């Protein structure tokens, strides 16, 4: 169950970063709420995951999946470039997260 919590925590980071981007496009107090909720949920689930997963592994996977997800969201929703080099390094991040799970 800890790995499920870790994936959910990564989604909190992804949606938090997306919420920051939406806030920067149109600044208002109400747009801060999704930022706070997303990151708070991410930290909550990260803490639950860290009950069973070592700190180094949990943090590396959390930030890796969060970074990979943020890149994908940028490509899909914010017209960021999707060059082959960017995708190749994105796959390296994902492979690292999978590798950490494999040796756990």
C-alpha cells in the first residue's frame, strides 16, 4: 500500500505545480487554494508512504514522478516542446524510479 500512497503523493506534486502555472496566468486568491490543497495532500501521502519505504527511495521516486508528470502536463496542456531528447531524458527519470522500486 505504501507504493500506492507514493504514487498518489506524486500526483499531489504534479497538480500543485500545474496549479502554480494556472495561478501565474491569472493571479487571484481563489487560485491559491488548489496549490495549497495539492501540495498538502502530496505531503500527507508522502508521509504515509514513508512509514514503509526508506526516506531516500521515497523522496527520489516522489520527486522523479512529480518531475516527469509535470513535464508531461507541460507538453499536453501548456504547449511546451516535446523534442525527442526531452522525452528520452524523461524516460530516464521514469526508469530510475522503476529501478528504485525493483531493488526495494
